[in-house]
């Protein structure tokens, strides 16, 4: 005759909550890892968008052919940029580049700087740098893990920079 504690069915019954408990212990770290991967992907997407904007801005500044909504060679432009959130009478390259952000989260917080590392009055052959930066929060609900995403692009000036030189800052 078997004792009641030795049957296979009773042994299984005593361990029936083990899988649920182990799953509950593993679930939180697993969700944190998945959320971290997703937020890293979003940050990478923002940085790639910033890098594209910086490259495009440096190219426009190098050839003095900007923005797309103004005539070539114009020193002032009364056209409103494509993202009519910023209205102005004199279009600046920085404002046009802010309008180039594709991702909505980046468009709300982007800062664009245009500068001449050589200093003084820029001439053809001097470098022009466009720096795009924005804050990024990894855990927006708790406002934790805020870093600054930054992208730089530098090119040599090919055309007279008089169109945009006044709006540049020192760097």
C-alpha cells in the first residue's frame, strides 16, 4: 500500500504554482529589457534624423542655396517654410532646418546652430558647421534618463556666405 505523500499526482499538485511564480519573477526584468530596446531604437532614430538635418544644412550653407521655398541667391525671403509653425518675414537657415525634422518628438525640441569655426568674416574655403541637438528622455513617464542627442556636420564654403552669415553664432 502506498502512502498518500508518495503519489505522483500529489507531488504535481504541490508544485502547481511554481511556474506562475517563476514567470512573475522574470516578467518585470523582461519587460524592462524590451522597453529599453524600444527606447534605444527611438533614440537612434532621432539621432539619425538629426544627422540628416545637419548634413543637409551644412550642404545648403556651403553652396549658399537655401531654403527650398525661396529663390536661389535671395538675401531675404517672405515665403513661409513648409512647416508653417514658425512664421517670419526673413527666413533663416536654422528655422528651415528645424522644419526638416521627420519625427514628431524631434520636431518639438530641436535646436540648430550655424557657426564658422575659422572665426572672423567667412570667405569661400572656410569651414561652416551645423550642429543639431535636442534632449531625449529614456523614461518619459518618470522623466528619467535625459541625455542630449547631438549631430554635427562641417563642410567647406563654396559660395559667398553673405546670405546666412549674419545668423551664425561663434563656435
